[in-house]
């Protein structure tokens, strides 16, 4: 029986939904999808977004990304022969992020924090490196960053339909806000998923405010 793991842990920051009203329609940046089947597999993926897609590569289309040949090393080959290492999308979500728990991190410590927490969230070294390379330039100059890894606030509004269903699904979505002063906040509970069988990984994020 397939074991499906959703790794998008508790949510957070100490701002609450009211404080998040400045981000009523957050724009997820660089959500990127990796696929790791145990053998060559034909895979389809479709996003059902509470909002609208603004950019996809390769093109998502009305029916999503259909019938890609995916190899165990993660290489995806489209029906027209195009070769990719991941699928990419950006969009606008018509729902606020959930800010109830999280982490307050000095800007200068952001790289070390992300390197540690992303491993706990289930990303491998390459995935974590790409996450940090994308987000660090925006975050390291802040005095402090409030950081939350979303669960239902994200997954309920950015549904991912996969065929075949993976044994392990990891979706890491970070909401964050630059702040001038440290803020006390209840830490999120992090549960590290076990990557078993056919694994699909997604990471992305949005800046709040």
C-alpha cells in the first residue's frame, strides 16, 4: 500500500491572519517540481490554483503537464522531445497565508538556518541549494526575517494532481516577512519525511507585505 507523505509542516509567524492581510493575494515565487521514479515512468501533473498561473515552464496548458517520460535521475522528457530537470510555475493565490507559528531569524543567519531547516523538511542537497540560492539574496539584508512553512493555507489553494500518485510527496512552501526587531514566536513543529519509492518534491515561497 502506497505511503504518501505530505511534508509541509505547521505554519507560521507571529503576525496572524490579520497581519497577513497585506498579502491577500500572495504571489508564489519559483515553485519548482522534481520527480524521482524508481524506473522510467510516464508522469502527468496538473495544478488547480485558487487564483491564476502567471508563468510556467515548460507550458502547463489547460490539462497540465501531460505524459512526460521521467527517468530515475529526475530527467523529464516531453512528448515533443524537450528535456527538463524540473517543472516550474508561478502564480497568484486568492487566499492569505497562515501566520500563527514559525521562526524569527537574524538576516545574517538566514543561510545557516535555511540549510538546516530544509534538510529537516526533506529536501536533498541540490534542492536545498537551489532554494537558498534563489531566496537568500532577498533575505540576508533584513535585520530579522519571520519565516513560516505553510501547510493547508498553501496546499488547499494550490492543489497538485499527479498521475501516477507518488509514494512520497514533499511540498515545502515558505512565507516570510522582513522585520526590524526580533519577535517572540512559538516554533513550528518539524517532522522529517522519509523519501520512499516514487518521490515528488516541490519548493517555493512568497514574501509577505
